[in-house]
C-alpha cells in the first residue's frame, strides 16, 4: 500500500468513526506529502505496511499534529482545529505546510511512537465479559492487559455499563458507558478483581504531563467527549503498567497462576502490533499456565471482516474452549453481544 493510499483508507475509517474533521486533515495530508521535506521523506521511505493493519503511519502523523494543537505550539494549526469553524482544504494545506516546515522535531517524535488509543469505551466489552466470567467461575480475578497503553481500561470493574434497562457496575461510577447495545442484554455476577497490571512497549503515566499529552493526542480533535471520558478514568487510576515485551512480561506474570483465582488476560486492538513470535509465546504461556489454574483470554481485535468493527473472542483454558461473544465498534460506540 502506498503512503497516499494509507492516508485515504485511514480517512475513510475516521469518517466511519464519526470524525469528519480528522478525515479531511488526512486526505489533504495524503495529497501534499511529497518528497522535499524531512517528515514527508521519512514517511515515503518507511519500510513495511504503513496502513491501518500495519504501522498506522497516518495515525502517528495525525497525533503529532494534535499534539501541536494541544500545546498551542503551532498557531496556524490551532486556528483551523475545533472548536473553530471547519476550514477549507486550502487553509488546511497552508497550516500543514507550516507544521511540516517549522515543527519537524515534534512530528518526528510522534512518528517514532506506535498509536496508543486508550479508548475507554472499549471497557464495555470487559465489563460484560467480566460479569459473565464471574458468573461462570465464581472466582476472584487477577487481571492482566497486553498492550495496555496508559492502562485506563484496567479499571473496567470500576466503570459502569448501561445497556438498555440493565446497568452493570457501581452506581457511583465516574465513567458510565452507554454504547448502542445489540443482542441480549449482558448479565452475570459482580466480579472481584484481586489485582490489575498491564504491559506496553511504551507505557504512559497519566500523572506525567508529557504522557498525558501523548495520550490526549491520539484522541481526535472533533470528539472532545472522548478526552473528558479519559480524564474521568484517569482520576481513579491506581493500576500499574510495566514497560517491556508482552511475551517476556506475560511469561513472568503467569508464574503466579493458582487454582483459587481466575487469570483474565486481554488485549484490545493491540495484538496486530505484536510480532508473530511474541504472539506464539504469549499463547504458549497461557496454555502452560492453565495447568495450574483457570485462564481466560479475551480478545477484541480486527479480523477479516473489515469495516464491521472488531471480533470479541473468549478462549477458556485448560478446557481449550473458544467462544464468540459478538462484535464491537473499534471505539466502543456499539456492541453486538452474542455471549452464550
């Protein structure tokens, strides 16, 4: 896939995810990123898959632009970004040219970092699956997240899920998720989480201003409610995200599996970024650990049904049982629930 095609495809994805402003930014950027500037040259020479199912180069660039807006370092971009009226393509192009010329260091730094969309609405899946697992196993849980980013979704049991007439989670939850719920309403028992921990190659600390900026930059500028939701989740954050390789970390964590608790391992739109060897080692570690106690592997990831959200799959070990729990919008706007 060419760089221009990657920008066009990502623009379409952003449109479908209710972000028309960022779609326009991406389309204009895709047209003007020709050789001649350091940032454009770097992206044009990028090796491997630059698109949404690879290194997501358009999202890295988009986040760098948003960072310049959030810090107000590039007034030309600030002037065309929400809440200002939507600009013309010519105004967008002019602002982008300034950013490419005058803010190479910032854009370079953001290109170095894979996207980490710590989308809190994805926690709706964890809440529903967590209640189902609590009912099925009647065991307290030890929660482990792969590709956890800032780790906000490690707090899922302290959020609430409103699905039609059903609410799961604390009544006084600071974050209440209300996706368009399709299929049966979720049910189950209140989960008890004994511990929660995550891993990420480049974890973010929401108490660090630089990391908070980085996390915020991945949220799209015409969706301010996502930023508000993330900040509410950050206000109760008390988990820990370790830096490191997912396979190394998981192998070490799974040494503590015991029969008196359920180990829940999950990832949301992260697995595709793991090398094949890392994926294989993670799966082998889960299977091996399940000989010492029950392990549940919850996956919310893109599959061959592109444009139809992510597949929700639950693997139960050691019984080697695979359950299809439905599908979910990549940003958690809707959930098509199909738990048994």
